[in-house]
C-alpha cells in the first residue's frame, strides 16, 4: 500500500472533501484524486462515494480509515523515534503537564529544549491525570508528567522527584512575612486547622486520611472541592487551609496571596513521575530534558 495514497485518502475522508484535502495537503486536486482511485484499484473496492456535497466513506472505506489513521500515527512516531536516537535529535515531541504546574515547569522545559535540542519541535498541552493517561493510550502525546502512579497498566512511569507537602494558608499584606515559615506543623497540630481538600477518591485526600486514621487523629475537613484553582481562591479569601506541594501554589506565594508552613508528617509527600506508553520508546531529547530538571 502506498503511504502517500493512504495519507491522501485519510485526509479527504476526515475533511469529507477532495478539494479541501488538496488545499490542506497543498497538492493539485487531480493528483490527489488519481492517488485515491489508484488505492481503490489496488484494494479492489470503492472507498469513497462522491456526490455534490463532497465525499462519504463506504463500509470498506470506514474500515481503512480506522486502520489508516493508526498506521499513519505509528509511522510518524517511528520517524520521530529514529530521528531522536541520533546525537542531534529532531522532530516533534509532545508533552502534557498538570495545569497547576504548567507555569512552573513549562518555561524551564521550553528554555532547556531550545538550548539543547533546537531541532526538536516541542508541543505542550495540559490536563489532569486521567486526561494525560488517555492521551498516552491514544498515542497523541509522547510523555506526561503526573503526580500519581498511572491508572492503566499499559502506561509505565519513571519517578522523577518527591515533593514535600505544606500547609497552605492565606497570605498577609507583608509579602516577606507571608513567605516566612513559622515552623513545621505536626499531624496533631494540623487537626486544629479547617481544611479544604478534594472529595474522597482523590489520591491526596486518601493519603492524608489514611495517615490520620493510622495515627488516630481526627482532621477538621470542611467542603470537598474538586478544583485546585477553587481551593486556592477559598484559601486566599480566608475560608480555610489546604495541604499541597509548593509547585501548586508557588505563584500565589510569590505574590503574597498565600503563605506556607512545612509539614512534619511521616509518609506525606507527592511523587512526580514521567509517564509514557509501555513498550513505546519515548523521544530521548524530551526524556533528558525532564531528567535534567
């Protein structure tokens, strides 16, 4: 099967138009049509029905569309991996980050990639852990930075770093004072703070409650809020405290909106891991850039 003809067919089918596909691929419309007709002759079946509104997939065309998209993705991935294996990696690299740490990680990652691997075309997206794992499974990204172990066995993870956790409270008017820690907070002391945490089922919430249960400490957990941004807004407004790693609140701490106290609680930390699809070698340039962080 001719790869160029397959790419022409997939593009025409996705756009439901020969002319739009020709414009998108920047080829002459007659040349694109000839390639698709040749593909149909080679396969011995009609793939597209042409009418006044454009083109529609036949049953055979729908089958090839499904397989063809996967073939083209695998070809692009293989090309990127081969290019990345050389001493001067090049090609596309797609990375997904958690929204709360994009402002902290993304600038440093972009700067490092520009300096060390200028021929790599970096693409950054953001999403929660479930989104990142889904993108990895769909082979739409190469790497993802996640704060928990992957929820799917098809995804492997490599631990990068362990972040300590902090008690987060509203900041004062004096930025220097707001950023100054007043000493480590123990689990027993934490029970005296009204806490704003995600709902049960969240990995951090489960970790905190498990530690408190083992130590027979009852925490004052108020509303369950399944949004880091909303939790931060509530804490800034003086409606409670939360527990988080510094990476999630660094911008607000720098602005004096929030303040942090270190926690002295055994077993409470956040493990950041670099996730990728199991059995699929990731772009070495991206791996090295992350590991150098």
